[in-house]
C-alpha cells in the first residue's frame, strides 16, 4: 500500500514539475526583449519652440501613478505586505482622482508619468494612457513600454497575471522625435522574465536658437542590490554628456528609485525611510542642477498602508537640469498618497538663450 501511495505521489510531483517547466519555457519564449533603441514617434515637420531674448519658462509635472492601484490604504506583497491589487472600484476611484489632479494642472507644458498601465490584470485592464490623454486633447503624447509579461505567477494564492505598463509623456509642443532607450541589464533568469525591462523615454524638440530641447522620462530599477541602478546611471551619464556637448538643453525627470545626492529630509509630518537607502553620487553629472524638494516626501514604503509619522517615506522623484537651464522652483505636492504610493512633483525652469 505504501509503495503504491509513494508511486502515485511521485507521479503527481512529476506532473507538477512538468507544468512548472512548461510554464517557464513558455514565459521565457514570450519574454519581452526590447531593442536598445526604439523609435516611438517621428514628426519631421514639427515646428520649433520659440525662445525670445528673455528666455523660455516651462512648467513640468512628474508623477509615478502606481498604476492607480497603490493608494494610501494599500500595501503590496513584494514590499512585505499582504495585498496584490485592489478591487476594480478602487482602481477606478484612484484613476479618476489622478485625472482630476492632472486636469487641475492643465497649464503644465510637460507631464512625465511612470507606472502607467495599458492592459494589466492588477489595474483591471484600464487603458490609462488613453484616459489621461483625453484630458489633454491638444497635447502630444508618447508611451514607452517597460513592463510586458503575459502572466506573472506571484503570489501563488493571487497571481498578478498579465502586465503591460510603461512610462508616458505628454507635451504642449510637438516633438520631432521620441525614442525609447532600454536600460542595460536585468535580474538573472528566471526572475528577470517576470520583472520590468527598464527604460528611459527621450522626447526631442526643435528650438528657435538652433539647438534641441531634450526631455527624458526615466524609471530606474528598484528591489536590486544597487548593481542595476549603478549600470543605469553610467548609461544615462554617457547619454546626457553627449547631448550637452551638442549644446542642447536637457531636463530629466522621473522615478529614480534613489535619493538625490547628499539628501537631507526636512519633512514636517513624515519619517525618513533609511532602509536600504541609496543616494546618487555627488560626482554624477558634476555642474548640473538637481531639482528636488526636501520638505515633503514623494514616495512611501508600502509594506503597510500609509500612516503619517509611522510609514517610512522618502524622496526619489525629482529632476536633473543641464547647466544652461535655470531652476525657478520645485515643489512636492502633498496628496497624503491618496491615489498612488508616490506624490507628484511640480517644476518650473527657464531656458536661457
């Protein structure tokens, strides 16, 4: 009897291993393998943005939307919480709140967004770029995929399922080119099959002074030991240095998943998250301007729901400006993490002729 039971148990175990093997083979075969560079938009006839003798002031909004699924009440299993994604009504409430906020900042010249879902189980397959673009009918938009997995199997009790997500840039001006640049490196197999393929999106605009305005929307790695982020920063540094050598005006905004160099928080309410903290090196892009606000956090740790003064928070969402751009103001906008585990950042700059 024992031998029969053991035999059938072995058959069952073999069947489970076969299913897992088939799933891994399928997932590996379907793995998103983006090119190093991918042309997203091309408009050869785009008009030049005019800079007069006094310069050109520009207003930016940057926000990681957390796919409208990581509102203040949510925790997240990958960060040590228990939840995977909220119910459909919550996603709808979050997305409507995000759109209402962005609509109030409809005078922004550029809107840089990260973790924007097109068709994902975690956000109930809402087409978030399309809904947000409707609020900006006269703007030009571009989307770059950085997360495309047919089925994320974790956690086992409630798999995240299909994910299609990325970075999204809207602008008042028409870019003559938008290019997706893949960040080099990823997690090892099989983890990398189910993780993001990080990227930065580059919008280019002709300027009346004969140079280009280069707007970069970046979303750097998280959850790594710092190795991936270091490689990404080296890659970004090379790109930015080459662009500035051409005399271009460059603005980088996004979710860096790192603090600015020598960051010192001055939060009135929240506590600083120093767990696995990583700061950008002071040597990175020496002479460039870091534009960040240390008076309010932009991100919360989501192992628990947001609780002021208890939940660890930090600033990982900010901007980097080339030396030929003047910083006017930068402000983190406190929303108490109502719609996302990130808070938006408002930036005003001037391009000096």
